[in-house]
């Protein structure tokens, strides 16, 4: 059974000549704002994350340099992942797939944990880069196929893949799925560019 994030050593992500080296030390490029430094709506966002997860995500602490970005990002994240009719388990599997393809440890670790909380299995998470042969049903494979094509090159989504997506999902649900993929691409690139370190248990609570 793999630990969180260990799948990085098994694939060559988009935009890389080789997979990232296991255990490479990373220094966060932007300082993280502490719990004691925020006020108003940003403080409310921090306190909600402590209540929900037992920590303040490092990504949120970096966004807090611009509190209005923090609160709008949090609201959009909640809307994309927490509403609609696409099952949350599938959304989290798509989030993990996107993080894998973008080679982003932060989102990979975060959403692997969240996916498991929704009922996703280790076998499903381990199979996301070979989903065609993985333990997924036809509906899940249609979404994952679309996710892989959109993440690799949104100009090259095949008509066949999109037609299969339409067979399993309504147009509003396709919008939901596309928003999940777009949001996780944004988060993955943000965290990778600024080298935001994955959040450890309890991190940020006493900051």
C-alpha cells in the first residue's frame, strides 16, 4: 500500500523530461501568513479550516498575503467541490489525477487524503494513471479519460472522448467536471511555481 504522495516516482508528468527526484528538498518561495496575523473574513476562513481539517493549509497561508484572493479562492473551491450532482468521490479522484499529471506533491497529498475520506480506495488512487485498466466503472472512466486529455492538452480533446462523456453526464455535470479539472490545474501550478510545501498535521494552528 502506498503512502500519500508516493506515486510521484512512478510516472513522467507533463512538461518534464523525467519524473521529480524522490526526496528532493524544497524551500517555499513565499512566506506563510500566520493565524494570528489575519483579521476579518480571512480569519474566518482560517478558523473554518482548523475546524474542518485540524490545520490551516499552507496554500491558504500563502494566498493570505492578499486576503481578498484567499476568501474568493476558498469560496470557489467550496462551490466546485461541495455542490452539484457529480459525486464528490469522483471529483476527488479527478483532483488526484490532475495533481499527478502536473507533478504537484501538494495537491497530490491533499486530495489523496480527501479522496479516501469519500470512499476512494488505494487501488483506485494507484491506478489513476492507468485508469483504463483500473477498478473504475464506465462512467468513471469516461470522466477520467476526459480529465487526462484536458490536463495534457485541452486543444486535443477527442470527439470520441467527449461523446462518451455526454453518454454518462448531463451538460451541467460536464461543466462541474471541467471546473474541477481547471481549478486543480490552477492550484497545482500555483503551488509548484511558489514551491508551497505540503501541509503537515496540525500545521498553522499555532502560527
